[in-house]
């Protein structure tokens, strides 16, 4: 602020709000037992993937050990992980889903 006196004015400029939320990557891990079709179903149901994209991601995980399902804010990512882990457990598959800060 400039020194104030007769004939001076303070000009206030609000800073633009440029804060972005921390983002988290949701990953699925390969294992030897979860059926391929079940992984494709999860990617369609919980991550909004098309059948083709879900199949592509599943095969990537099958061959490379890990793959990305999507990138979300903390609470959304946490919800996805819980939904996948609950669904896999319910069907007695050992599929693992985790999140990591980007
Ligand atoms: N490797 C599993 C199989 O051969 C398929 C699979 C793919 C499992 C991706 C988990 O995240 C996974 N049946």
C-alpha cells in the first residue's frame, strides 16, 4: 500500500482464485486369480469406461502389473477404492485397488 494522505487512494485488487485441489490416481493391481471379465466389469461400472477402454486397461494391468483407472479428488478417489474393494471381496476375488497422490 502507498503512503496515504490528501489526494491519494488505495486501490484494492482481489487475487484471482487459482487454487486447484490435490489429485489422486486410482490404480488396480494384477493378481493371478481375479477373472479378466470381472476386472472389465469393475472398470465399466465404477470408472465409467467403455467396454473397449475397460478391456484395454485390464490387459495393460495383466501384462504390466498395475494400471490407471482414473484421476480424482481425494474423497472421490477414496470412494472408488472402497467400492472396488467391497465389490471384489463380496465376490471373493483378491483384486487390489489403491490410490496415490499425483
Ligand atoms: N491376471 C488375471 C488373470 O489372468 C486378470 C487380471 C487383470 C487380474 C487385471 C487383476 O487387475 C487385474 N485372470
